[in-house]
């Protein structure tokens, strides 16, 4: 079984601009505190710090195995995905990952295409997100 203290990485949407920050940690509140501390130490400030400060209370009060968050701050859209753990040998973990990646597609793609008419674009984006996750988390 794969155990994580805290894994944190970024994924992109492929053909469209935008990034998703991914955090795998049993305690999302502690994960956010760690991420915020790192963001505060960066010499070049970005909107990610404002994003994490904005979602801190919401994420800390959430429970479950996975959570995807979207916020628009100062005209920029930010995304984050939180998982409590990921064990490649547990089918349920793959199902939750697919569920959260679907939410990312639901949140992001309407700005670029009509999801009711164009299905392949969403399928490729979903596959791109899942593939990046596997490459970075395993």
C-alpha cells in the first residue's frame, strides 16, 4: 500500500490554458497550512497564495475522500484537487480520481467548448488529467 505524508504537484489541462494544484494528504487542513507557508516564502508572489487563503476554511471543514475546488480571484481562475490518499491497488481510489477529474472538466471546459455537443474534447482532457496524475503521484 502506498502511504503519503503529503504530496503536492501541479497538472495542466492540455490544449487549454490553466493549472490544477493537487494535494494528497490525510489532513487537508495541515496540507493547506504547509502549502500557504511555502507560497508565502516565494520571492515572486502569485495569485495562488490568495487562492489558498480564500479556500482554507472551506477545505478544512470538508470531509470525504476527494474534493475539487474552483475559484475566480482578481479575474484569474484557480483549481485545486484534494485526495486523502491514493493507492494504485485500490479500485475505489481510481474511481474517486476519475470523479474529481470529471469535476475539473465540468468546471473548466465550458469556457472553451459546448460539452453537450463536443464529447471528444472532454474525453481527451479527462484522459490527460488522469495520465498526469498517475505520472506524478505514483
